[in-house]
């Protein structure tokens, strides 16, 4: 008899999230250990006491693992323990060296996988922020949108009336600004001096100003330290333009997303139009090309594909297809 251990987490207590997480965990245990369904003797689940919506054993049965004995048990409350966690022991009628499987936030239960950083770089409109958000949900880690931090700084500069060409004054201003990032319902919110500016920083003028501000060495170093501090404490997906090359050169996984300028401009146009902005496609395309040039030629940490990053052209791919490519690469290595 062989026992295979595993664990996973869910983003919040929800029946569908439990079903999804249990199915993924059991299928990963099955595939990584080269098992067949009829080799499973029993599956024992334990779940933290903040999970009430659904029994993992029922989720396992619905996922096709109904031919073996299934059990679920609630764990006692442990102060400081991993929240929203589902653990499993799979008993198999065979003798072999098992491959234990820890997914999403449960990776922290293994010392060798205590922290996972995923870097996603690429130009504006390549889909990196959307992909990063979904990956964070998938693996139960945080998504740090570095671009939002630069946008917030740019918004403060625009509001202050400081000349965008005056690096010294901009730096002095930002040293006095309180910039915070928080996560509500798994979504990053950016705060300037206590005010939520998550929507305000997405306006086109702020985007162009952010590209300008991010060229300054002092500003980049100032924000890079904040980003590294967060990544050093928590597993995260970080997207930007220089994450894999400059901010987190030692990230566990690196990806570079790109797409044709016309495709990226169309995506941005539709996104802004859906939010009610009066926008012009040709102007957006012009600004996007200009920003690509600024980002790629800046002296400090330019937009560039890391040598060890996997490049994916998203021009003709749906977000789901991009995600599957990336998830497959990550899962093959964890």
C-alpha cells in the first residue's frame, strides 16, 4: 500500500471553487504518479474549519473518483494555520515512491516550494494583467500589478502640476506620498494617501505620464524596492515591463507576452469604451506605438524579454488559450 499526500487552497469558501480545486488536485496526483482510477483504494480529505460550502468527498465523486472509498473530515482550528486549505491522503494498492502534490497556496506547506514568483512582462495591451490576475487565482497567490504603482505615481504628479521633465521635483514629491497596495476579494486596489485610485489611474493621460515617470532611475529604484519587498515575503504573480529582467531576475517562472500593435490598440480601445470613455482608436494606436518606443529605449530597465523567459504572441489567442499554455509550463516544473 502506498500513500500519496497532497493539498490545495481555494480563494474563498464556495461550492464551485471546492469542486474545481478537488478535481484539479486529484487529477494531478493521478497523472504525476501515472495511476489509473481503479488503483485508488480510498481518498481521505481534511479541510480547515473555514470551509463549509461543500464536502470535498462529494466533489471527488462528481469528478469521477467514485470507485473508491471517500471520506471528509474537518480539522481543528489552528492559530496561524493555512486558511481555506484542503488536504488529502490517497491510498493506492501498489508499492512505489509517490510524488506528493501541493497546489496553489498549499505550496507553502513544502519548504522547497515555500515561495513562488511568476514574472510576466510585455508591452501595453498584450494581455499580461488579465493573465496575471487569473494565474494568481489559479495558484492561490497574490497578483502585484507593478504598472498600477507607476500609474499611481504619475497621477500624483499630474495632480500636483509638476513638470514631467523635472525628475528631482517628482522624486521629492513621491518620497512624501503614501503609496499602498491592498487586496479586496482577490483584486488589487491601489491607494494614494489613503484614497483608492484604482479606476482613476486607468485613464489614457495617466498611462502616458506613467511611461514618462517610469523612465527616471530614481523613481524606478524607489518602486522596485517596494515590489521586491512584497515578492520576498509572499508568493506572487508580478506583471510589468521589466519584472523578469530587473525587478525579479531570479523569479521561478518568466513569461513575455506580446501582440501586434493594431491588436493591442483595439483591445485598449474596447476596454476604455466599455468603461464609458470617449476614445479614438487611431489616437490610441499612435500613443501605444509611442509608448512602446519610450519603454523600449529608456536608459533604466527598458522593456525587454528576459533571456530565460518564454515568449507568447497573444495576437490570435484567447485569454483561456494563453493561460493554458502558461499553466502547463508551470505545472510541469512544480
